[in-house]
C-alpha cells in the first residue's frame, strides 16, 4: 500500500466554480478542434500549448528556405485567419536564424511559447545561432525586450545612446 507523507490538498472550489471551469475548457477544446481545421488549410500545425493564463493555444508555421513565420492562436476565439502573436525570422546562413520581428499581445506568455518552439525548431535543424537587432522603434519598451531575451538565454548588448542593440542565442 502506498502511503504519502503529506496530506493531499483539499480542493476548495465550489461546484459552481468547477462547472464554469469545465464549461470554459470544453468551449476551448471545441474551438481548438475547429481552429485546427482552419489553420491546417494554410499552415503547418506545430503544437498545442497552454498560456500563462491556462488558455489553450495552437502554434503553427509558414516556412520556406529563406524565411520562417511562427504564429500562435489563442483558442478562446474562433480562427478568422489572424494570429494573436508571431515571430518572423529569416535564415542568414545554414547555422544562423535572424529574428526580424516579434509581434502580438503582451503579457500573455505568447512570446515565450513561440520562442521555446523556435529554439526547438532550430535545434532539430542543427542551426546553432539565433540573432536579432533591437532598433530605435523598440526603445519605448527596451527594458521589457532585454528582460525577455535574457530570460530565454540570449546575450543582449544594448547601446542606449545610439538606440541600438543586438541579441544572440548560441545552442553550442
């Protein structure tokens, strides 16, 4: 017989709260199924994941020999051909992918989900480096960018006077 040292935590949510949570999850799963059908018509589906808000998201990609667009759609809404967040990048060589832009909703965890999938993709392709530039238009949120890239193990070099920065991630 298996015996635990710690008592199991008691779930203090009411039946009403649990029903609402189950209903929300059921709606998201239904939307996920419908959204995946629509997304698969135009893009390759990479994965499903959960945001930091515990919402289900679909990660999908459009890719050719020169460019990559990794996108995310939150399953709280029907897919109407638009993503909620995206990373656009281009191959600069066989071992370097350069991030051109990251767009989308802030503070949802979408950028982190996409970055984790991007790093997983480049590893599978034996691409050693991900690089990028932080340009003048980014300097109204440069502190947030610096935090984001460092959190994802990028080296970040910022020249505040010139309003320019470089990022590099090395998988070596």
